[in-house]
C-alpha cells in the first residue's frame, strides 16, 4: 500500500500538494535523539493526526524502511534514513571539510567542539569533538535543535536578513510547540554577532556557554556553524577571547574547504 492510497490521507490540496506526504513527514519529525521510540498514541498526540490515519502511515513508512516497529513499544526511525541523510551530508561537505580542523578549538579539559548544519529554522549536529575530560552536554550527533537557541544556530542566523530569521524562527516554534523568543533581543544579539564574526550563547543549556562562528559555502550562502562550548566557569574573559579567535579561524578554514569542494 502506498502512502497516497491510505484513504483520506492521500487527499490533494488545490495547489497539488499531497496531504499524506505532509502527515508522514510530520510523523518522522516527531523523533529526536532524545525521543527515539514513540507509541502510536504518542505520535497521535504530538502530530494531531487521527489514530487510524497515523496507524496506516506508520505501517506504510515501515514498509519503506523509513520507520521500524519496536515490539510492544511503538516505532523508531528506520535504517533507510541513514542512506538518505548520508547523501545530504555528503552534498554539503561539512563533515569532510571539518575533518582534522574542528578539534583545533578544543584547548581546555571540559570543553568540546560542535559542527552543525542549518536546516530551515533548526540546526542538526553532524560532528562532535571532546577534550580528554569533556563535561556532559546535550549536543548529540544527529540532534535537531531550534537554531535561535544554540550557538551554532545563532551564528548561522546572523548571516541572514532579519525578515528571513523571523520567518524561520516562527515556523520552528510553531512546529516544535515552543514559545516565540523576544525578537528585539534576538535581533540585537545577531547584529552583534555580525559585527564580531562570532556569537557567545548561554541560552541552550543551563550552566553551559558556547562561542560559535558561521559557515558559508563558495556562494557566500550560510550552511551552518561551528562552536566550542563547556561549563560557564571555564570561560573567563581571556578564555572567551581565545575561544573566539580559535573558532573564527576554524570556521574560515572549514568554509574555505567547502568553497574548494563546490
């Protein structure tokens, strides 16, 4: 059974879009590295899709390898997504461009460096390098987070026009059911980041700070960000300055490599 064949879920809108595809995408988007298995009831509650339709879509997604059934628990993302995601990661070239470079910003024990790709109003973490005694941080590879809350995300957003930033943030907050930020405060923070070339962020995790810089491709289009982060107590004024110099240099090298690859 195809997705479009699942009863009313295959309805086409006036502009030709197929509602079942939007619903299937919504189901896939409910999973995160922190929420890896969801029951049908949880999927229905998170997406608002009727139970019978959600069940039909989940079964179809399982047939396609995009979901996998977890006995007595529900569903998890399927292995077919690995190949699809790998193609996108390879196309942007971020991971390859950061190889051997990202770790240059990790100078102190308790800190770690992150590489993230901007996807709409979110960032997706692609790589992580930790010091010998890294402090626990919630930046797992594969994790998707609202860009306006993270260091890498704010660095990337700082390269966009204000109207574009607001549009992306509004869509992200609506999709993730989170409150809108103070746009005036966010605008000031991004303007400061544009002038400096980096952002200092304290909003993502309590007690943690990140210093991040944007990544751009050969066409000067922002594609993501890099950051060095750790406990606030490790980042005095001198350390922040050094971290900013390091991460801006890392971002420049990675961006140059992306440009050479394009």
